[in-house]
């Protein structure tokens, strides 16, 4: 897999729709965000790696890093997370506004 188009094309249905929408949301947060595949997953770059996402068996992984997880953890509700990843179950609605705010937080951190 060499690019995000290929990564997303490997999936169908809800997974593909969610990844496509999240990709667009990430790009809408700053005009200079670029993308690549790193560690085998979609990676978005702005003065270094910004955020990543991955399609897992039961959830989509959103990987904004520890600082963003710590800053927004009180808003996750029933969503589970690790120290650097938010789990977005396929059987629950996507928290689009929260994800936008997290990406924007990461952008601001990168531009300091």
C-alpha cells in the first residue's frame, strides 16, 4: 500500500465512508496538511506527523497523540481510548465535532 486512496479502497461500506469523511475533515482543518502512509496507516502531516487513523476489526482508531487525548479525555463519554488513540466503534455515531476540535488542537500545537 503506497497511498491513502489504496488504503481506503481496501474497505467498503461504513468503514470506507467513515474513513473518507474523516480524511476530508482532517484536510479541512488547515490548507497545508499533506498525507502519506506511515506504519501502514493513513498519516496526515503538518510540520511533522499530525494525526493518523486506522481501520480495526470493531472500531476505527483515531491517533492524535497523547497531548490531544489528555486535553479531550473528559469529552469521550463511553468511547474508550489508550494514551494516544481514541477508539471509534463502527456501531456508534462518529463524534465529528469532537474529532474536528482534536485535529484543530493538533494543528495549533504543530504551529506553535
